[in-house]
C-alpha cells in the first residue's frame, strides 16, 4: 500500500526539502504557523489521472492507554508517487513511543511534482462529504478523478516557532519537517486550478483526523 510506503519514508529514509526546524523566538521569519500553497502535477497512469486522499485517527495502546499505538495521519497521494503531501499530528504528553523512536518527519510535501504557488484556496469541507476518520490504518482511502494539475494548500500549527530552510535529501524528493517541531493542528485542501474542491483533511494532537472528499471520489 502506498500509505505504508509513506510511513517507511518518514520513519527512516528521509526524503526531502522544505525542512522545518525549531527557531529561537527572535529569529527573523520564525512562526508557529505554516500556511503554504503548491501546484502539483498529476501524471496519467493506467489511462487515468487520480489523486488518492487518505486519513486515520490516532489509536491508543490497549495495554498502555496513556500512550499511542499510532498517531493521527492524513495524506493525498497519486498512482504515480507515494504522496503529494503527508501530515502527522503529535499527541499530548506523555510523548508516544512511536514519535520518540521512529517518526522523523511530521509533515512533508513532494518537491518533484509540487511547486510553490501564489494561488489561494479555502481550507474547509464546503461542497465535500465525509467526517471523522476511523482509527483503523489504511481504512479510509479514496480515488478522485483529477485534471493535469491540482492546488494543494497546507496549514500547520506547531508548539514552538519554526523557520523554514531548503534542504535536499533522498534525491530531493521531499519538503519535510523535523521531529523537534511536532504539529499540533494541521489541515490541507486540494482543489482544481479553477478552485473546485476535491479533498480536505485535518489532524489534531487530540488524536482525531477528519477526511472529506468530492462526490466524484470512490473508496479505494
């Protein structure tokens, strides 16, 4: 599954370039909020252009309820790549073992198909269908017919101010964040270049994730 590949990419083989690292409050450009828009090319594959939004809510360890088995997560990928964007949210203290031991990237954007854009699209679920994502990993995945390019807007709130710097890793495929600046609240929206909404997802340190998709999308 492509979502399993994402987990491998963010936990071990760090792929990337928009690297977020903690910054002293006085550092110029540091902020607790990142709000960026990208235009992402969607390749033709098997006769169709498809984007694949996905999400799941966090799940606590049944044997140690104070800790999390896995964190809330959302992404939107495609048939030709792992993900255009992925996002985990941190859980409240105590820090989950998964975050302390293996998670090395909290938020990422694929730097190959996705380029920064000055366009703006709303962050919201208007015109879409969906709701709270299941706690079962890989259970909420959709295929959405897509044009040749889509707009992807992400917004992430961090615990401490962060500054962005470009860093090429793993053949320069990704823009990512560091473990030292976990996401508290995050959201992304996907729309056509004319503004038609295709998907919207959120993640929260509370453990909840939500996913909404257009009516043209079908379960994967």
